[in-house]
C-alpha cells in the first residue's frame, strides 16, 4: 500500500464517519419532532434505511431547513429542565435553614428575642407556648 492508497483509505473512512453522523442526526431529528405522527416517523426511517443516499437527500431537502429549530428547541428545553433541577437541589433544605436565618436576624438585632422565639415556634409547627399544634 503506497502513500496515496493510504490517503484514499482515510478519505473514504472519514466519508463513512460523516455518513453515519448525518444518519444519526436525521434519525434523532425525526424522533425529536413532535409534529410528525408515529407512522410518518416510521416511513421516514424506512426510507432512509432502505434507500440511504436518496432518503437522506430527500429528507434534507424536505425537512432540513427546520432541523436547526428542533435542535435549538430541544437544547432550550434541556437547559430549562437542568436549571429547574439545580434550583430544586440548591434550595434551602427547610426548617434548619429557616432557623439559621432567624438566628442570624436575631444576632444582628434585626428582630427581638421574643420575635425570634415566636418565629421559631411557628417554623417548628409549635404554638408560642411550646405545645404542638393538633
């Protein structure tokens, strides 16, 4: 195998990799689209698999213009879900954080000791006298 045969083999291998990448992108786009019915998705997949070159070319001509929009929509939806998850996880854990905030306010003399005790009892679900609510 000489140098140019090696370069040719690399070229065809990279073309094959690009082909698989395109095929995966198209199938991903198909299943990401909420406007297509299951039958339409199945027919597109069948078309792309049975007649790969023609199927991909027709898909890119017919639906390629909106592939970016669906990809962007999916990325935004994933980002929103991730941000919501982070906010849920990062939120204060509840009673302990409320008590820490109240103690900080009391220590900085923002609220009085009596206000602190009343808010603490309310946070713990107790009446100001110290008994549990029914």
